[in-house]
């Protein structure tokens, strides 16, 4: 996927028509969507229990750093002739770096064991032990069931309720997370709560193209940077008060932040409230990925997280389209939609009755509903 993503993303910069550019970006989005969720699973399966939440938090920090990088480069190149082509080329650089490092990554020993490739799994474990200066554990790798996860299994007992609730959360969170990044420039453009007094607002040039000003890009850099402490706090709360209570806290504080955003007093308070929304959306996003990666057993974890990630992209698509549609009518209508979505998340989070903190990945299947049986995976 990285190989194709690098080439197609490079082709985007050479696009000669809107439809050619659209096709290139669609392929890039397809590859990027698959890599993000699977990267979190891959790293989680290498980490001990005590470091799992922090590891996912660190990965999310790097993901947000990419957003800061894009906004920062846009400040300098988007005003140039063919600036958008230069911007696309600049986004290829991190992909090239990632492609190089991927050649040094080993396959997950859990996955190899399930696929009955125990020799390769043992070689990876030996390599890890050598790198950490510890002895290789004694014993043999064992897997009582070598099947791969099937799509219908994640919707059957004992996963039915959890899968439905997580699907709703993925839609809600990605609606909020992706939508807020597009909503903020629109709030400036439509001078919501006098934000135009702080920023040079977006304008339309002689060719009909909408142009973001440099001050708007700078503000987007600041907003993207607010995600960083959110992911750190999300990991910290997940380890101290548990995944479920972090889920509850982040959704309810996000709801309060959204409601406060509807109360327009002055531009300073509005900027603070926007920062609160972005911060708690990122905490919500962090614990959602941690919880989902721990909820399912190894043999179906990749498939389940991929399905939820795909379902969540529906929310992302709606969240980025809705502001463009409703903001032409009234920016407040969009904020009402955001509040409704986060209130739905507040209700569904109460139905997550399983706490996954401190549990081995292979055993999470059995602690909620059923005793250990022949379908368990032991490695």
C-alpha cells in the first residue's frame, strides 16, 4: 500500500484536470485509511500491557505532527504559483521516509503464531529479546485455533453489543474530529462571534477559487497542535482511571464544550472553547482506538479494527460535507449538529460494560461473557 500511495500521491501533483486529481486523491485516501488503523494494531501487539496505551498515544502524536507539518508548509507555499502542486510534493516526503523504515519492521509474532508460522514467530521473539538484552523465554508457542477472523463473527455473541456501540462511536468521533478542522475556517469566514476581528478571513480570487489567508493557516497549526496534549492526557487517563471511565469523561466534557461553543459572548472565549473541543475530541479519539484494539482477540483484531475504521470514515465524510452545506445558511445550525452527535456518543458510552485495562490481548474475549473454550488463542 505504501508503494502505491507514494506513486499515486506524486501523480496528484502532476494532475492536469480536476477529475484526474480526484481519482489520485481517492486512491491515496484508500491506502492511507488502511495504514492508520493497522499501524496501531501492529504496534499494540508488540507492547507489554503496561505500555500499550502510551504506545498508541505516541503514535497518535506523530499522526498529529503530520497535520501540523501540512498546515505549516501550507503557510509558505499555498500563496505561490502552483502552490498546491508544491504542497502535494511536500506531503510525499514523509511517505518516502515511512516506506524506507517499513523494510526494517518484522511481522507480529501473534499473527505468525496464528498462521502456524511458529519458526518465524520465534525468530522475531529472539530478535526482540536480543535487542532488549534479555534471555529468550523458555517453552513453546501454542495456538489451539488457526482460523482467521470473519466479518460476521464481530457482530455475533459475545461481541454483538460491543461492536455496535464501537461502530457508533467511530462514526461520532470521526464526524467531530474531521468536521471541526473544516468548521473552524468556516467560522472565521462567516465571522462567527466576531472571529473576523482576529483573522484575515478567507476570500475568493478573480478565478473563483477560495483562498485561505496565512493567518488562518497559522490558526490551523495551533489547533492541530492542541491535539498533541490531548493524546498524552488520553493515554494517562486510560492507565489511571481505566479505558471505560476515560471514554465517559471525554464524551461528556466534549458535550459540555460543544454547548458552550453555542453561547457566543466574545471572540476570546470562542477561541478557548474551540481549543477545549479539539482537546477533548482528541482524548475521545485516543481512548477509542485503545479500547477497540484491546476488545477483540488476536485472530480477529485486525479485521474488526479495519471494519470500525471504515465505518468511521462515513462519519468523517458527513462531518466534512455538512459544514460546507449548512454554513451557507447559519453556522449555528452546524454547531447544533455537532452537539447532537456528541450527545449520541454520551448515551452509547454508557452501554460499554467491559473494562479492558490491564488485560492480556489474547484473553479479552473471555473475561466478559464466556469461560475459556476451544476457540481461544494462547501464544
